């Protein structure tokens, strides 16, 4: 069974630019979560999508947004990039039903903002 | 804000049991306790979860106190590959508020 896949794995942007990160969940999983992990810091919860709807959102400005598609894949968009947006962006997915807290993570997209 | 408190770091000798504590004194009745670990530069890995009963799987055991205000993750025979940051999370299945705290950095030493 293929795991959670994220693309791109690495990218470099400059301040003010926009970036789109992509995530494909494990087959059969309907929930997708996004986290930000700055260098040396913990995981900060960004967004939770389930069945195409945004269910929960962390303490991030509106320039962080996303969506989930009918096939349950997801995109994270970050507008007007700032230097402090440099981080590893992790996506996770979970099954529908009772074990929704059992998350399976991808390897992340490492964003560097110059 | 994370709802859990964990020691920032712990050491364990290879082959010995590693006991990682977590305090969650404000846990609600419908909130589960989840444990994850993150090995350097990799995505976090789910370990185990529980509501009020003790749980065991192939990776670890989870002991939850009767008042549910704290729990302990036990790695029965730690190996060098268990060196990682371990995260304890409490969350209900209603809001799936899976917020990670700072975790405990476990170092398994030869």
C-alpha cells in the first residue's frame, strides 16, 4: 500500500511569492491534515480537511489556505511568502470512522524562503 | 496550545525499558491519548492510542492512570533505532484537534 505522498520534496522561493504544496493520502483515507515544522521546532497544526470540507484550522494567518479535492488529495497554498515561512510542511491522512486520530504522515515538503 | 506536559529529554540504555511520561490533567471524558514519534528529518509515526484502558501493540504499551490525568508510554526493550522525539497528544474524535507539543527527546545509548 502506497503511503502519503507529497510534492515537491524541496523548493526555494523568494519573499512575496506564492507556493502550492500537494498531498496524496493513502488510498481509502478521507481526512488530510497539514502541519508546519520550522527548523528545530515542533509541529504546528495548520489545517484539517475531511470529505472535502475544512474542519479545523490552526493559528495561522489567512494567507495560509488549502483545499481538498473529490479524490481526497489536498493542496496547501501560501501567499505573500515571508522568511519565517521557511519550514518542513507535513501532510498526514487518516481513515474515515472511529480511528480518526491515527495519522499517517508523508515525508514533507521543505520550503526555503529567501 | 498543547494540552500535555512531557519532560524535554530522557536517556535510556539499549535493551532496557524506556518509560516516557505524559501529564494531561485537563483531559476530557471523550478525549483519547495518542502517542507519536519523529525520527530525525522524517514524518511522525503513529505508535499507539487509548481512552482509559491500558493498550499494547507490537511497538509499545500505553498505561493510563485511573483518573486519566497522566499516562506512560513503555518501550519494553529499547534499541538504538528508538532514538526519536516522542509526542503525547490528547484529542477528541469530534474536533480531531491533533496538536503536537514539544515532546520528549529520547536518546537510547549503547
